C-alpha cells in the first residue's frame, strides 16, 4: 500500500501544479475573450470537439485497452515491447486519420452546435486550428498509458504542466498584441493572426505535451519504432474492447451535442458553452487531483489481480480506492458549492451566471468520481461491454432532461443542463456499482456505505458552517467583499475553506471515521518520526 500511496502522491502533486497553471491559463483566456461574449461561445464550441474526443479517448478506448493488454503482453519474451510498438503505431495512424477528416469537415461539425450564422463562421475559423489537437491528445494518451502500465506514473501527470506554460505565454502574447476581451461582437473583428495565435497556440501546447513523453520511454526500457505488422499480437481482442467503447463514444457525443445546442440557445449575454467549459474546469480540479490520481495508482494493480484471478485482492483494492476518493471528494464538493460564486468572481464579473452553472455541476461530483472508479474496475477485468450499458442509461437521462431545459428561461438554462448531467451521474453510479457487485460477487458495499454516510454528514455540517461564515464576510450580492474583486474572492474562498475543513475533520472524528485515521496516518507518522529524530548539535 505504501507504493500506491507514493504513486498517488506523485500523481496528485503533478495534477495540482497542472491544474493551478490551468486556472491561470483559463483566467487569461477569459480576460482575452470574456465569458458570455460573441467570441467566447464561438471559441468554446470550436474546442468542444477535440476535447470531447479526448475525454472519451482518455477515459474510454485507451484506458480500456492499453493497461490490461500491456499487462497481459508483459509475459512475452520481449516484455511486451513488440506489442507496444504495434499498438502505438496503429493508434497514431487512427488518430492522424481522425484529425485530418475532422479538420476537413470543420464547417459541417461546427454547424451541429446551434450557433448563429456569424458565430458559426468564427467558430469554424477557430476549429481549423483546434481540430488537429485530436491527434496530439490521442498521442499523449497512448504514450502516457504505456508509461502508466510500466508503473512510471509521473511523466503522464506532469506533461500538462508544459502545455499550460506554453499556452500561458502565448495567451499573454495575445493580450499584449490585441488587448483584453478582444474584440467585440462580430466575426469581422477577428483577424487571421488573432485566430491563429489564440487557437493555434492552444494546439501547439498540446503538441509539446504529447511529444515530450517520448523522452521518458527510454527510462522504462522502451524505444519506439513504427511497426505496421499488426497481425499476431492479439490486436483482435483489443479491437473487440474498442468496439464497445466506441459505441459508448457515439452515445456520449450525441448527449454532448444536445447539451451544447441547448446551452448555446440561450444566446449572447447569457451563460453558454464557454461558461459551462470554465465551470467544468473548476469541477474537474478535485476530480483530477484526487480521483484520477488515486485510481491511476490502483488501476494497474487491479488489472494484475484480475489477470491472476485474485478476486479478494481486487475487491480490497477497489474498496480502499473508493473510500479514499470519497473522503476527499465529499469535502471538495461541499467546499466548492459554498464558495462557487467567489471562485467564479476570480474569473469574471459575470460571476452569478458562471457560479450557478458550477453549483449545478458540483452536485454530481461524488457520483461522477465513483463512476470513474467503477469504469476502471471493469476495464481492469477486460470488460468494456458493461460500462457501455451503464453509460447508455446516463445518456438516456441526459438527452431527455436536457431537451426539457429548452423550456427553462435563458438566464438559468445552462445551469439546468449542468444539473441534469449531475442527476444522470447519480443514476449511472448506482447502476455501475450494482453491475460490478454482480460481476465480482461483492464490492465491500457495507464498508463503503458506512464510510459514505459519515462523509456526507460531515460535509453537510461543513457546508452549514462555511455558508454562515460566508454570510458574515458579506455574502455574494453585488458589491459584497467576497465578490468585490479577484483578490477579495480568493481571500474569502480560502477563509471559508479553512473553516469548512476544520468542521469536516471535527465531525469525522466525532463520528469515529476509520478512513480519516487511515488517511492521516502517513502524515502523522512522518511528523512523529521528525519530532523524535535526534537534533544536530550546533
């Protein structure tokens, strides 16, 4: 378990640095194009396609295939090197073809997202520069998952730091050259160089993020060579796994398309796709730092347990990972809900529109992270079929619920879409755990539920305390200290967060949470060792 803890800590630290730089990048982007402006929704829509495909690539096809397949191939005489080269070559060809086709079809793809004619023209111009990201995002995931399967977790997590640095430098150059909230309400206000620097700069950062991973392959004993001889390395089973995940991709893309159309239908001046993307970025901060880091560290172990047929060890790791995630994600969800408006104020003066969307998303943070855990559990078992079915249930709920959101007033339409997504995550989580329990004969459900109710009670208590303290600071009405400016918002968020953390930990102690003890044990043990270590004589 100590090795898992170290791996999780390395992943979390890399993710934290990356996410913080990502916040800086997002803040600069909002300063450059605004949140509810003509250009904001055009740019947001243009980046949805490559980012949506990446989400599926990272969370579906490659995770479902690579780690379990590489673990199985590692018993080969060459340690799986031939298999890896063949699979990565195939992946690169597929992603290159997908990127080329998508870029050529940019006008057609953008037309699906419900923009006005002028916004559609600008979004298409952005998309020509953004859609090549598909290749580099796919390459990044291919190379990174190979490293993860070899238990080299750091590079995959730290590479986005380089991406964010490149993007921050280029966004700074954009603002210096063209000013903030660049240019107005018409596509004609945007020159070729403005579009190239903004969208092309984002693609350059992602390209660097992917290519730098080749440097770390040598450290795990790999050297990439193109290998187009794809027969004879059991790629057929990988193709079967990919088939179900590709079907899941199609289903989620249909749901995403409907979400974007409904949110964009609110029109200029209201929260739309770009506001939702920024709220999602904040939503993903705790998920990326906590859930992804913990699951990535456990995933290869669970795949090894599944390969050996060790069901007891599989359950033990699944339960431990799920409880570790919930301990931190429940608090994160509670804290971010209470401080959603001040956090949104850091980005924009239109904080109420973005803050409401953020709250709606955060309602579903806990089930979203647990679904992620359950998906990886199925993938480690070599099962991509079952995740398709519980994702299909989520998609059905989203499609029906989001279409109803057309009836919601424009001012709250995007938030309503986000709330539907959260409710669908609850349905998906219940179904996913039920199916995993049936598949493995149990998931240590009693222990997981026993931990969850304690976390929820402590989280609600911390929300009451944090909400009260936020009111003392002035609340979130216009002109109040917590939303009076970015610096004040950061201070207020930090103060409220400290109060909530104290209350959360205090309630867990009162409720006798064994998970809190386990979570704090490494920190307390390290502090104890330091305090008892002999001091050097001066």
